[in-house]
């Protein structure tokens, strides 16, 4: 077994515990290797490439009568997305009790309302799959937590409990909800740590038995076809009284352990960390570029692109993007603009001013969206997330603006995301040109559901078949952009990137493949008027006949002089 695995365990729990756990971890590896071999799963290439692009979707995003939603999703994806996207991030498809899947009751099961493991396998026949590892917390209704409340010795110390009144004032809170929740157990009242909600009880990673159980889940996902594993809210995993309980060294060490364990089983499964935090903290999860996550969500990108297009000025986006650097050729960014969550504001802090952030907040509200808040250490609240569909964040649905103009604006934003170093992720509602589902959010009382509307398959396919419809225009725009990206090695996820300061209205990116044989200049006009530029091709080794990636609010423009 990889020597680093023992070193990580010893660092976390001491030498004696490491020696006790190692044989059991070897057994887990052997068990799941056998299961993976028996499944005969479709292998994915060992290296990421310009052909990689992931769809982010719920398992029941597309529905039809009498069919398991996961089966419907597979059929729909085969018909419309083959050759467009390479993989699918299925948001938590396990049995759950709340938070639209992120309060998991059973890590090892597929929600019967969605289908079964056979349906997951079917989806994985033509697409790489990303699974969520929701390891910071699980449902209060889960068997693990119910066993804990019953006093079952298997689940002793499985969850973070608090006795007395310790000083927890430094704890960073992602939501404006109580940190602690009381439960009645067989041995009396228990005060349990609940970072995200009273139904999401935090697992105790300080207990090596918990970590071993989570590694079992991690390997189970690999043996069932996961090619990417998303570590949800992983920054909060380790709790230590008297600290902020976020980004602690032990959390980084656990991710390094997971990386080592996965490398021991297979070199073709990639970890991706989901940490909706300021940029400097976010990229710390690359580690040294070889020992933690292979991909990190580029959380600052969505608010910065929105800010830049809203103001018609690429200055802040350009300055930030010029600072982006990969720690090695084994790591890269996961670039996205929209997801099942809203547009995070925290990652833009320190890049945008508070006044600029307030302008984004006001814009979201004016465009029919909501704003979520978080608690600060001093007891105040501050905006945490804009709950709005990205299309409507860019174009006010109440204004009578030609739909073609709104689509062009939206596709400029997507082109920026697709041009940058990294692997792109496209949310289902972005790919198919959705607008705010404000009625759904208001009916549920959950602001995030403004961007989580479900579709009847017949209705969605009818919209796509209608020539000139919003959905068909947006999907066609993505197809064109993704075809350019997939066919050009300059967009290698770890290839060279140079962000150019040419004009404050233009976001310009020069991309070159890792072997230096392919290059592309991507120009994005963020303003509502034509912009003339002079770019010397010899400066970037670009031949006159080479295709330039050029987008703007007024449509595709002429090549630069």
C-alpha cells in the first residue's frame, strides 16, 4: 500500500491508530477493486483534454410518465448531448430528507424515486459520471444518526456533539441558521453540530471509524462508475473548538488521504473540491498540485463575469484572470457560471469592492431574484449568494429587449467561461436557456429553487424543436462554441493561457496547447457597441488564416486587424 496513506493516518490519529486501521483499509480496497472489475465499467482517458465538458443536472431534471427519471435523463442525453458534452454530474441521487438531495439518508443507495444502480450504469455507458460525496454531514433521519441516538455502539462518536458552553464565536457560518441543534437520545439530550440545517448533522471526522466509513463510501462510488467525485462543502469537515472550523490543516490532510487511496485503486478517478469561499482559500485545495484535488471549482468566475458584462467593462475580470496559475500539469480549474446553487458572492470579496458587490445584489433583486445571507462573527449578516437564473441575472426579464440580444449577451458569458484554462461545467438550465422559476421558489419557500425547475420531456423537446425558440437558440449557441473548443487542442485544460489587456470593453484570452502546436486568440466584447482592435498576429504566433474565437453582444464580429 502507498506509504503516504499510513503517513496521513498517523498524522491525523497517531501511529497506533494508523497501524490498527491499515489492514481494514486494505480490505476495503480489495473489496471494491473486485466489484469494479466485475462491473466492467467504461474506462475514461487517463488525461483530461479539450473534449471534456460536464453537464450539471438533477437526476429527475427531465421526466416522463411511467419511466424512471434517470432512464429518461440517459435517453434525453443520448439524443441531444452526444458529441456536445463528455460527462454528467448527477447531483445527489441518494435517498434524502431535505435540501434537494444534500441531506443524505443512505450513501449506498439510489433514491427509488429516481431509479436504481442499473440506471446509473446505463447513463455511464456514454458519459463520464460525477458523483457527490456529501461527507461533511448527513440526514438526521439516516440510519447512522438514528443509531447514534439509540446508543448503538457502531455509531458512537459518529457525529459532532457539544457539551457545556464552549466559545464558538470564531466559527465561520455559511448560512444564517443556528449552528447547534438539540436532539433527544437514549442517554439523554444531545447538542449536535449542524453547519447547514437542523436536518443535516455533521459527521465527526476526528473519529477514525468515521473516516474509514467515508473511505468505504468513496471507494463504493468508484466501483459503481464515478469518474469524478465532488467533495461537497468539504472545507468544513474538521471541527476544532477555538478555530473558525473551516480550511483546517486536518481537512487538507484528509483530502490528501482520499487522493492517495484513490490513486491506490485507480489513476482515472479525479477529485473536485466544492468550496464556496474567497479565491485564495479556494485554490488552496490544489495542495502542491499533486497531492490534493485535481480540480477546484472556480467560484470567483460567476460573479466576476456577471459584474463585467453588467458594466460593459472587463477590467476586474482581466486583472483577476491574469493572476490565475495552475500549480502543476496534474491540476486545473472547474469553470462554471451557474449551478444548482446561486451565484456565490464570497469568492468575489477582495476582488470586487463592497459597493460593486452591493450593485450585484441590487441587480439580482431588480431582475426577479432573491439574496441569501450568512452570519458573520460579529453577529451581523452579509450577502452570501444571489438566487437567480444566470440568464436573467444578465438580462432583466421585465424589459422588452429582443430575445436575440439577450441570447447573444448570454453566449458571450458562456464563451468567456469556455475559453479559460480548465474543464467547463454547464448547468442544465443554462444549456437549455431557462428563465427564473420564481413561482417555484415562492411556493416552496426555498429561494434556490428559482433555478431548479423540472421539465416534462415532451415539453422540453417541443421547445427545442421549435425553430428560433429561446431554448433552441441557446443550445445551438453552445453546440457551436463547444464544437470549436472540442476540435482545438489549444483548449487543453492544462494548456497555456495569457489574458491580455487590449481594451477595457474586451476580455481577451490567448490559449496555446501544451505542445505549442495549436493556438487561438479569444476576444469577447462586453459592451453594447462595436469595438475595433489592432492585434499583431506575430506577437502570438498566429497565422492570418487561423480562426479567432470572437463574440460580442452584437453577434460575431470581424477578425481583428
